[in-house]
C-alpha cells in the first residue's frame, strides 16, 4: 500500500467513525426522551389508578343498601392548613397564589423538576436542592 492510500483510508475511516458517533448521539437522545416519557406516563397511570380506586370506593360507599335505613352522617370539615400570604392581595389572587404553589408542589412530588434550571424534566437522582429551595420560599 502506498502512503497516500494509507492516509486516505485512515481519513475515510475517521469520517465514518464521526458519522457513526453522530448517529449514536441522536439515538441516545431519542432513547432518553422515550425513557422520560415512559416514566411520566407510568406516574400518570399510577395517579389515575389511585383516583379511579378512590372514586370506585366512594361510589360503593355512597350507594344505599336496600335493607338498611339510611343513616344521617354529619361531615366535619378537615382543618385547612393556612399558608402565609401577603395581606395586600385580594381574595381571588391569594387563592390563585396558593393554588399555583400547590400545583408546583404536586408536580415536584410526582417526580418532576420545578426549578428554573431543569423545569419539567424528570427527577431521576432523588431530591433537587434548587427545587427544594424554591418550595421553601
């Protein structure tokens, strides 16, 4: 083999390796996206099963028995946890702030980031200090 042929062959091999590396990176990103979507759908499925089970249990307990007389039940409302809110906000805005915070806390507990660094990505390595500091504000 000639030195030029050897160099050309090596250059061609390097080019093929670069293309292979690029394809491998694209496939890796696609696999990552599929894994994140699978995790999100698994969590959503678990939440929906809990809601369905709760609704099914509620429907079964609220159906009156034919042989028994209905019993009057007095519901005692659960104590509502007060959150600190500025006094200057109107009632509608105060409810919206509390609701937004609750939604973010729910998202965090479902396994998603709520911090500005990784917002919307799945938390795969446990708790995120950025998210926790945001929740503690």
